[in-house]
C-alpha cells in the first residue's frame, strides 16, 4: 500500500505534529527540506490502526500535552486580560459551558483559538 500526502502552506498545528509522529516522521521546517527529506518522507510508513479518538492528550508546539488544567490556566490568564466575554463566546462556540465540559478531542483547536485572543 502506498499513501502520498501533499501538504501545502504547512503550519505545524498540534494535529499535524501528532499525525506526523504517529507515522514515525519527524517534522522538518520548510526552509530545511532537502531532497534527502523528500526521499525519507516518501518511504513506506508502518500501518498504524487508529480510532477517531485517542487515549493520549493532544500536544502543543513545545511537546507538552494539552490538559484541562493547562486550558484552565490559559482561560484564567485571558480573563485577567479583560477577555472574559471572548472566552465565554469561544466556549459556547465549542459547545461547552466551561473548560471542564469541553470535548477532549477539541482541546488542541480550542487552545489554538484561545491563544489567538
């Protein structure tokens, strides 16, 4: 089986990093890509059985898992910067009354949008 994935305008989101790690690839910055990387990336990767949700936590750029506690800390920080209404609107958009009720599968996306506030 051969699987080819082309990603244009790469932004190393937590989801992309987790995917690359799951297939055994180490992310490389676009400026650092050489023909050797292209050959390495096109080699067959091991097949990994996955489910829609995983037991592990999503990962942020500094390789720390996103936890409900880390999200609470970030929410507290944003509220302290007079962003309470924006945080509440973001939680509502993600279908949660509060951080504790946020779907774990949405942690990475919520974290990214919360950081953008």
